[in-house]
C-alpha cells in the first residue's frame, strides 16, 4: 500500500493545510513540509537491494492492483520499477524545493496555495505510477486543475491569459489522448473478448497501420504538448513567466517530464510500428526544438522567459533520444530529465528570488549584482554552467550520452543537435553577464541568499555534481526497465525508420 500512500498522503495533506490555515495561520507551510518529508521517507523504503530481476510482465519491483470498476475493466493499478522510482524521488526533491521558494513569496490565500501544490504533486506521482490507462488519464487531468489555480490565482500581471492558454492546450490535447485510450480499449476488446485498460494486457494489441497511427498520434499529441515539442510549445513561456516561483519549478522540473515519461512508457511500447514510421519526423522536430528554443532564448530580456525557452531546447534532446530508441540514448534521456529539472528549477528559483528583491525580471534593469549578493551570484553562475553542459556536471553526462546514442542512428541529426550546445553556452553566459557583471545599478541594495534559500540550492548543486561524477546508480536502477521497454517495441525497431548513410549500421549496440 506504500504506492497508494504516496498519492493519498499529499491529497489528505493538501486538504488539511487548506482547512487548518484559517484556524492557525502559518501552519499550512509546516503541514506541506511534513507531508513531503514523510513521502520522501516512504519512497526511500522502496529502494530494493537489486534492480536486475525482470519478470515476464516487466521489471516492476512492487505493484498494487485493486478492483475499481471491474465490469468496465478499470482497476486501481500502480506499479514501480527503476524508471519511475527515479522520477518519484525527483518529484519529492523538487516539491521540497518549490516549498522553499514559496515559503515567504506567497502571502495571501496561503492554505489554498499549499492545497494546490500538494495536489499537483499527487497527480504527478499518479501519472508516474499508474499502469491502468483510465487511472493514468485520471491523474493526467488531476495535474491540470491545481496547476491552473497556481498560475491564475498566485501568478503575476498576465496570469489570467497565461493560465487559460495553459488550460486550453493541455485540456484539448488530453481529450485527444482519451479518445485514443478508448479506441485502444474497444479494439483490444473486439479482438480478444476482454475489455480492459490494463497497460500490460494492451501491449502487443494487433492494429492496422491506419488505426495504429491514429491512436499513436492521440497519445503523442498530449505528451508533445506537455514536453513541449515545437510547434506545440507556445503555452510554456507565458505560463512560466506568469507563474509564481514554485509553479515555475514544478512546471519545468516535473510537468514537462510527464510528457517525456508518457512517450517512453506508452507511445513507443503500445504502438511500435506507428512510432517507427513517425520517428524520422519526430526526430526532425526535436532538432528544430533544440535550435529554435536556443535561438529564442538568446533574444529574451525577461529572466524567466529566457529560462523558459531554454527548456524547449533542452527537452528537444529528450525527445530526440526517445525516438532514437536505443539503450544509450534512453539512459541519456533519463539523466537529462533529472538534471534539467534540477538546473532549470534552480534558475527559476533564483529568478524568483531576484524578482522578490528587485521587483523586476528584466535583465536590462539588473547588472552589477555580484558585489551586492555574492552567494546568489555564485549560485547563478554554477547553475548557468550546469545548463550549458559543463563537464563534471550531470547535464554534460546527459547530453553527451544522448548524442552518442543518436549518432548510432543518424549522424546528421547528431551533428545538428550538437549545435544547440554552442547556443546554450551563449545564452547561459549572457544571463551571468547581463545580471551579475558590469556596473551596478545606482543605490542598489540587495539582500543575499537566506539560509533556507542556500540550503535548497546547495542540495540541487550537490545532486548535479554527484550525477556528473557518478551517474551509475541511476543507470543501474533504470537499466532493467529501459531494457524491457526496448524489447517490448522490438517487433518494429524505431531505428529502422531512420535513414542512415550507406555502409552504416544504425542498429549498432551501444
């Protein structure tokens, strides 16, 4: 029942925080902190001694299946393997970071804020753990409402526009996924006589070329919007810019990752043939996202908007790696998911800290901040270097591994995507130059990082250094799950759909 508790505790904790705040002001923060620390402790109990046991149904370490609506083939089915174990840890880690960012920033409707924060984290954990497609869709939609309120109620000047745009993009694409889920449900039922939403039973459902492609696109649209993939990314900069700091951390660090997880877990294994046919186009779009996101980041003057466009570029690497679909590329994608969440989440944390102190996000109104706040400036330099992929940090391991995996599939795409690393160096260093160097603003008084802020950022710094120097624990944990996913889609390898120059073997082993 630990898997169920990981979701139920934040749900109950959110309700408790909302109700207790009106009676005892200030308690909502401490309730949220206790909930996230307790959940992190529960997750630690799930770390097994071995990850290399792969059963016939996959490398699931623990599972929970309860009848919900058995007449309709709907079960409350949660399962944990090395892949989503890593993501559940990331969810709690960034949840605590968001809590640290919001501790003094949120001053009105505090109980309602922490209610929404805990509920969106519960929805994200449900997405990572659900193996029943109806339950997965339930949690997918559950993420939407609390994030909408985090932006629309607690955001900045244009929060109404940004929240409605976010809602429309995610809701419409989510409805397309629901239609695809129902289509797969009925096709499988007609063919086998068993109507079910069980992911493990739906794997391998025979589909015609047309139906397979249509159903795959229904899933892919929902995940591509969340990722976000170009040209479905336009909601992201507005949402990031107007969201409170905690909302931006959750958006960048976790909500985008649900899109990547969905493609890895559902799109390719459920529809291997259709995914193979779509792989060249998807990889081409991923390269466009890498370069286009970097180019747009270079033209921004708003700190948060600049960091938002870097997410488009970095998540392009994840999409490229997933559709390359070999073990090396998928390992790189997982490290990128983690490290992007840490580095970009930290940059949003710092952008929020600057806005709280200076009441602006405009880089043109900053400058010379290093002398006034050396700890804050040093942290910004570290996470900017992490974002550009400095060797010795986790982002470098991620992008280097992705490029190695993609190179085995398509050399031209690997070379083009590598250009994004050059752009990353330019925009990352531009942030530091514009905000922290140069002559200081007249009469500038800037408080440096507090102990709470320093502790949160130091934890993220330590994680990035650890993953940069010793990523093997993550590789070891996720390897059986990734191996099972690649074998599940072995009926039609993704790499067969990607053209390679004459004489090259696109299926060479990593």
